[in-house]
C-alpha cells in the first residue's frame, strides 16, 4: 500500500498530464485529417479537446505546486537571500488559502450544475465533468501545499515526495 501511495505521489500528475496531451493531440489530428483529407469535419473534437485542455491546466497547477515552479516575484529574495525560506513558506500558505477558498467555492458550483443537469453543446455530456477539473485541481493544490509545509516543518526541503524529496530546492 505504501508503495502505491508513493508511486501516486510521485507520478499521478505526470501520468494525467501525459495522457491529456496525447488525447488532445489524437483528437485534433483526427479532426484535421478528416477535415482536410476527407472533407468531412466532426462537430465534437474541438469541444472535447477544449475540455481536456481545461483538465490539463488544473492538474498542471498541482504539478507546478509540487515542484515549486509557479511564477513568483523574487525581487525581495534577490536582494535579501536570507528571507528565501520565509518567503517560500508565505507562498505555500498563500497557495493553501487561495486553493482552499476556490475548492470550497467550487462545491456550490458543482452542486448547481448537478441540479441543473446542464449539457455541453456538441457532445451533450454533463458540464459537471468539465467544471470538476477546477475542484480536482484546487484540491490537489491544497494537498501539495500542505505537503510542502509539512516537509518544510520537518526540515526536508526539496521536491516534494513522501519519502523525503529527491533534490535540494533552488
């Protein structure tokens, strides 16, 4: 069980992001070939690739939190390198608060979509599947921010993994 959790911790986002990228490529390639080679376009590929891209962005947000690769303003740390640790903790807390608030707000949106049973225009799938990406992404971000804060508290800096990290932070 521990090996499975460690594998998920280390690879979950990478696998999801890779699958999403392959899916988007295949869907758009199919549409391009059908449109330009056979003069027969489908109406659903653009919509599906858009929804896969939305999932890609929000899972990617968690990936960036895991590896601390979000865009940051490092003006202060450039002049005062000793505050880098405090600055990183403030950043993790900010991500935790923002992601937690967005995840909490997303619950009511998902509930309203479930009640309304809104469907997508071309594929007529429930829109709750598209909006679920926001909830999953922000919940994963909360998990990664808590993980980062715990690792910092334990003194184990680095790329966040349950086994203690692999590399020292830059």
